[in-house]
C-alpha cells in the first residue's frame, strides 16, 4: 500500500474515532450544560467531522486505486484541515461562547469544498 494511502486511511480512522468520542461527550456530558443553540452547533461540528473522516478514508482508498496524484494528496490535506478548522471552531464556539471563533468556520468550510473538488479533479485526471 502506498505511503499516502496509509497516511490518509490512518488520518481518517483517527478523526473517525475522535468524532465518535466527541459526539458521545456532547451527548452525555454537555447536553445538560449547553444551551439548545450551542448544542446544535456542537452537533453540526460532530456531523461534519464524521462525514469528512469518511472522506479521508475515501482518499486513502483512492490512493491505492488511482495513479499517484498531487490533487489526491491535496484533497486529503484539505479535508483534514477542514475538520480542524470547521469542526474545531464550532466545538470551541459551542463550549466557550467565544463569538470570534465563528470567523474561522468559513475557512474550514472552504477547505472542505476545495478538498472535494481536488478529489474530483484527481478522479477525472486518472
């Protein structure tokens, strides 16, 4: 298995496990402590976190099936950055209420979009 495939499968699995842990933490430890609005933000963070962890697994598997590609590697790094920026900022915003964190969230959303476009380009150019 190519090194990039191992890397992105490992990242996807790690982010997937972390997403489950954070989801359970939100459902059990934070449910009674957060406002309904903050809890909804937290749940959005978990949802996007887990979907894009699966995307990272997809990048890793594509690294096995497709020729080596800078677009594919870019896709993996953009999806990982999106998880950190988008979901990370929403987790922190929900827990701390620090409104300035909302300014970071769109950068993560942009990284998600670019990550999926990079995967598309990798597939079309293969």
